[in-house]
C-alpha cells in the first residue's frame, strides 16, 4: 500500500514494518526507534525503499517478520513461501480523496474518470472494486492508474487524476493542505476492512515461538493502548513521526489519529476467518488471486489465542 518500508533488526531477528501512518501498532512499543528513551527497545529499524524490496527480503529469509498487505501474504503462501499471518496491524485507515471543489458526491459520479491506486495487491484497490460493484460500475467505466501513495496528493492537485484511493497519511495530506476532501472512508462503508497484517516466517514460528508470542502480545497490547485514550494517540503520533520510523510531519500523523479519532482503529486486531474469506472473495473478483486459498494456508491463530496483555508504559507528550 505504501512505498516506503522500514525493517527492524536485532541480534536474533529482522522485522520489516511499512512506514505509514496507519500501522503504529506494528511499531509500538514492541519494536521502535533505537535510542528513543520513551520507547521500550527490542529492535532497530532498517528502512526499505518499497514493497518489492521488503517482499523479496521476506522471501529470502533476510526478514523474518513483516507488516505486509493481506492479499500479498495470501499469494506468497499459495506460491509456497512459508508465510503466516499472526495478527492484524490496524483496522480501517483507507480513504478515497477528490478535489474539494469537485461535484463528485458518490462513487457513481466517478464514471469515466481516472482513479489512482497504490498497486493491484493493495487493499485500497479492493476498496475501489467494492465501491464499483456497489454502484454498478464495470472495469471499463473507470481508468485505474497505479501511483505511489506519496505522489498521489500532487497528482490530484495537478488534475492528473480525478480521485485516489490510499491508506493514511497520504489522504490526510491533501485534506490538511486544503485542496481535497474525503469522498469515502473505509470506516463508514466497509467496517470489517483489513489491510496490513503482521506476517512471520514459519521457520521463526518453529525455532522461536516464544519470541513470536512476545511480538504478537506487544502488537495487540499496543493496539489496546492506542485506542484507550486520546493522549495515547498523540504520544504514538509523536513517536511514529520520528525520522527513524515513518518520517512524516507530527501534525500530519496527529491529524490521522484525531480527525476523526476512529479514522484508523487498533483496539481489535484479532484474526477473523469471515473477514479474510470476504477479502479472498474480493481478491478473486479483482483477479489478483487466481483461485481460493484455504485460510489455514496463510494464517496461524495460535499466538492470538494465547495472547496476554502487556502493560504499555510510555512517557506521554501531548504537545
């Protein structure tokens, strides 16, 4: 979904985490910026330049865990890559943006228009496909253009596209700059939307199951912590905006966390079979998955079932 990734390296493990505003549960606090005194340390981030690099590192075993998109993991597992989803990274967090002065009020109004998507494997693409189906549009009724999310706001400003679908914070960027508005939020029209998922190599599950459990415990606990208090979201936004993590302006990440507060949610990162089956159906309809893939092929629920809450203690900076 987002073109800039970071990895986490430690003595025993490298973890790849996407660098975006929508998945702070994946980087807080179980794996955070080295040297930040506010954040408990178990690893160090290493930045990746894009999805292909992170995916190839995962396939090669150089990265043992990663935040990847769910359809990407389905495809990898189906092709024999030993990948298993062990937790969600966030819920909701995708938007469709249009120019503020545009006349578009429903997705049907985008018939004949150019819509930017991050990639065919992005769940934002499936979000667009879902809305197309709901509004009676065929593939030939719109032109889908693959554009990196950081370039989408500028493309909309230049009228190179009429709308774009992306995960945050690249929707909030054009909204905050004053020239775009939200046409759709996943939280309003797709309540069970899932995208980024914590994915681990099977060999890590076999060789270090206790470590994987600690990782899952921290991700799920960070999600509960994030949604418990507005001040927690502000603190997380300040950590996530650090150059070593998302490298985005604090005010932009804070905008995503607060406008509205359920723009992206983290409190329930459980794995739900029905939700993945729905995502599988959309992936099949979009042609990005060639055939149904059994849930057990790409998901391991055992760590979620054995989850124990971790007490999250961070210095809260609400400035």
